[in-house]
C-alpha cells in the first residue's frame, strides 16, 4: 500500500513503509499481511499515533531515512551533537534548531560558550564575551575567552562578568594596579 506502520511490529524503533524491501526502497519494512496492523498515510501520522514518547520530527526523519540538521544534547558528555553527523540512538531526546539553543537548554550546567566549545562549534565561540571575571584559583582577573593571557577560559555560568579589567580588579584590592591584577 505504501502506507506506514509501526516498525515495532518487525522489531524497529520507528515507522516503516508497507512495501517489499526487495524493491530497493530502504524505508520498506515488509508487506503487511496481518489485518490488525494499523496503517497510516504518512510517517508523521504513524509517529504521532504509534510513538508518542519519541520526538515526532525525529521519528519522522528516521522513518523517511532523511538526515536531520538539528542538535541534540549528550548529557553524559556535556556537549551537543548535530544529528546529521552523529545521529542519536535515544529517539526520545529533545532536539534543537541550533547548537546554541541546545547548549542553553540541554546542557544548562555549563556556560553556553563552554558547551559550544566542547561541542566543536567554532570559530565565533572562541571570543567569549570579552568581559572579565575573578579567577579565584589564580587570584587574578581574567578575560572570558579561550587562548593566551589575559584569557582565562570561558566563564562558568555562576561567575559574575565585569565590563572592564578595572571593574573586576576592585574585587581584588591587594593589587596596586590593574596591570598587576590582570592575569598575564
């Protein structure tokens, strides 16, 4: 019929088409012979009816075997992946249009810049905010950026960012000058 049915009937995790796999169509799951199998007009309709726990868009693209150019959060490794390059095996995962949105919502315990950097999204990320924050281990003010000093790495979400080095250095009164206070 060319309609879609739950791939779970044949052991799959998304919807497949009612057609002969010998036809060369990779979306075919086999010809349905059982009358109890519910057939749907589209992959999306099948996904909505048969896989409510899976993101409908993710299920639909898997069913149609199309690459999804969106991002998903890998919470174990604290980074976001582009699904078209590294497809998720967890079809219930939330997906996002941009890496930035994925980092902000899906990997919220890192700053957006830390997450984007870990996710391999560059080069616009390496600049950070260019504001300053106190690095309490160094006891110096550092710039929110990756690279050579005065960069101190991307600020964590909990760190207060100052517009200038001099504003940051007010928090470290033991130094006589801004030049001494800033990480070099």
